[in-house]
């Protein structure tokens, strides 16, 4: 056969049939050589795995996810000269991920060392990537400049909420959110307008993308499905994207950036990774863990899968019980509960402090701020006086949720209605009333001023609350270059990530931190993805296999009975041990035990091994097996005694 062209290679099987897993393509079949392998000759010289895929499109860079991180990545890749495809699963006008819903605040500082110390302190005892944290700390000193110089935000548009939080006093609490931690005094919170929660920062990023349309194509309603990975170099060379209802293969010559958010809308992942069965997103409804699936498909290592942020202000982030797929609905007027009202779980017991402003869903617990571990069900329970207060001062429970209010004339009847064990809720209210009267809450240290005893007479009320998410942090592990790391600890070639997908937060979180990550690592991901890469390696066609392992090559346990023994030596074998068998040799000097050598054992290291180390010498010293067993290693001790007795029986 003559040498084929690249196009012929894509439509034929020249040299492809010998590569396991590529499948049989139509065309002339390769001849077989004497070894039974495909005789490819020179047909595949220079061809790579990319040449075996029928591509529907090609770009220098593909960015999956059009939120802040994806927008930043696309813009910096395009600025570096790359032709970029930016895709998002949401329809036009609904893209943006959580970036369009968040407070639009971003962190900034003029002190890198302080930021390094502060972020490490927020990580608590969790391991941190020193280089990544260094890059992030350096980036925090640049966020203001990048927004001004690259994204065109006028200097006069910036508002530093550390100095001016009069419009929204609570935002000043984020500068810093953990004032007790080292370095926090140098943290600033910025917005690009004089208000928050108005999509203004997101619009800055979106408008920059649209202004670079010569180099950035945007596809809406186009979720990423999977990644194409070269089987030799393990580099990611493209992606499968859903386009107009069909899956298409798009080549990425230089890099792919995953920036498609977390998994707060994936019920199965929320159950598996967070242990929550009832939750709702406060942000986008399109974050369904797509990036996690794609990353796993190419061997990405996952981190911070348990970390999430609840919506701000109340009870670790709560919502009324909304339908699956709907946005969370929070009654913010109840963000710090005060009065004859408590929060209880399945069995009518309180499980958190009700009166404090939480820190992005983190609540105080034993000196730390943690995401609360929810029971299966959570209820706010209150009396008639509190119901009147909610109605008169806070306009009542929203009409959409009025039918979810459970009422009863007595606490006992309320227990039945909620499925709580008899007496449990009654005891909780009795205890709460006593604490309210005494002005001290020894369980959760609720402020005495916020506690008011429940009325002795009904009616009483309860309404279910569920976890409300701002976002999850888990996803593919990334390094300081925004490269995705594989399970082998090495970067996966040509694959990058930014934003909440695999965010750097393992424990505590400061408001505005994720938006800073989107900018800092989105920039790195875009620049690095755009860089020209080395050519892919040619396919190693026609490799001859040296098959050594077939049926019957399994390991076989040694037979202790074949252990050789010398003069005066006797073999004892016991099956009373933790392993399959314990064998030892007893050497006799006349009628005395001279030595005991354990020749085979499968006992647990650090447990049974302590008996193996200690018991033989004890038996020799006593010249008897009537010795104490080794504490914590009774089974192994008795097996040693049994084997010694078997050996001694042979010596008689």
C-alpha cells in the first residue's frame, strides 16, 4: 500500500486497526505480519491520536463555562493571540454562573505577606499548596490594577467597602470576614460600582468578551460533555460539546480550560460529597458538576469536595423548602433569630446557635466557624407571639410558603405533626424557657437578649427550612499555573481550570474570595492555555507484546510444612492465628528449649507482631508455654503457644 494522506487516514484504517480501543474504520485492512500484528509499514509515520478523530471544529483554546472565570480565561487567551471557543450550557441571557448572582465584590490588598498569612489561617489545619497560595496572595495585590488596565474599569468606579460601607453595612464585615486571623487587617473588599448584588462586575467581564468577538466565539446552550485525551502523552486535545442538540468534536490545539462551576445543582453529588438530601441554590441552576465529570474522565485528582458556602447571614444558609431545580428563597428578615423561636432537627433538638450572623454559611462551633452538619430535617419553631412579630415587623412568611406552616394547639400535637418522638420537642422548649429566664444558654451560648420564653399556651408553629447554597468549592485539583493535576500528582497536559470548580478553599471562606480566584487563576489559565504546545507524539503502531502473564500466574501462599529443619529442630504450625498459618521452629538442647524462630506469619503489623517479638523469649525463659499473653495481641499469642506445643510434642 502506498503512503496515505492525512485526509485519507481520517477516513480509512491505515495503521489504525492495530491500536486497541480505536475501533475498526472502513477502508483497506492492514496485512498481518508473522507475529500476527498489523504490518503498518510507513503508513502511520507522523500520525497522532488527533488524526483518528473526525473533528467538527478547531480552535486554539476551548473554555468551558461562561462565568467570571471562563470570561477572564477567554479574554486573556484571546489577548495572547489565540482563537477561542467559549461555551456555556445556559441559554443566552442566563449565562454567567454564580458570577451574575453574587454580591459583585472582589478582594484586594496592598500587602502580599498579610494575604498569604490570612489565607493560610483560614485553611486551618488543612494542607495547602504553598506555591498556589503564594500566587493567590500576589494576585490579590493586582486585582484592582487588572480590572482597571485590562478590563477598562474607570478608577472612579471603584468603591472600597473597608472605608465606606454606609450603603450596605454588612459588606464591611467581609473586610475581613475573620478579623481574629493574622493578616486580615490588610484585606479590602472592592466593587466596580457604588452598590452590590447588581451584576456590575459580571457585566464588566461579559462586555470584555463581546468586545473581543474577532477572536472569541461564544456558544450558548452548549454544555461540555467530555474531553478528548491523547493516550500516549495524556494531553487533552479537544472536547465533545453539545451543539444544536448534537455532540460535536472540537479540537483544541493549545489548551482546554474548565471553568464551569461546582455541583450544587447535582442532587446525587450533593448527597455523595456533602451528605445533604435537601438543598437549593441561591445562585445559578446550571452548576451540575459537569467539570467534575469531565475531569474524572481524564484522570484528574479531586480536592475540597466537602467544602461549600451557604447563603449569607442566617443559620448556616437556609431557604424555605422550594421545588427541586428552583432558586433558594431566604427570609432575610430572620437572618438573626430573636424572640420565642428556635431551630430544631428531626428529633426536636437544637443543633446550632440561632442568633448570630454566620460567615458565608459557617456557624460558630467550639472556637471555629464551620459549615453546619444538618440533620435530615430542620424546622423553625415559634409561638403565637413570635408569629405576630413576624407578621407585624417582617411582613410575615411569604405567601408562596404559607401552606408549609404547620400549626398545633399544643407542643405535643406539634410533635405528632412533625414526626418527632413524644416529649422531645417539649423538653427542648422547657429547657429553652429556663435558659431565657436565667439569661444563659449553656448549649450554644445564644445571647440572652435574643431569648424569650415560649408561651405556656398554644398555638405553636413550625416551618421546614433547607440548606441554601452559594456554591461548592470541590473539583479537579489545580496548581499555581492553573494546570489540572492528575491522580499521579502530575499536571494533565493542556488542561487548565479556574473559578469555583476546584476552588482553593478547604475550610473557611472570605466573601469576594471566589471572584478574586476567577480573575487571578482565570488570567493564568487563559495565558497558559494559549501558549503554543509541542507536537503530539506519533502513534506507536504495530508494537509487539511480550506476554508473560496468563491464567495460572497468580501468587501462591508458601506451604509452611516444607520448611527445612536441622538437627534438634522441630516445626510447629498453628492456624489459631489472625493470618492463614503461623509456623515456627523450636531448637532443643537436650530437654531444654534453646531457641524459637518464627519462620512464617501473616499477623497484623504493630498488633500481632508485638507478640511475635516478645513471646518466644518469654517462653524460653520460663521453659514453658504457661506465660502471659501480650496485651492486645491475644490471638497471635495463643497461636505462638499452640505452635510451640506442637513442636515440643515431636521432641518427646
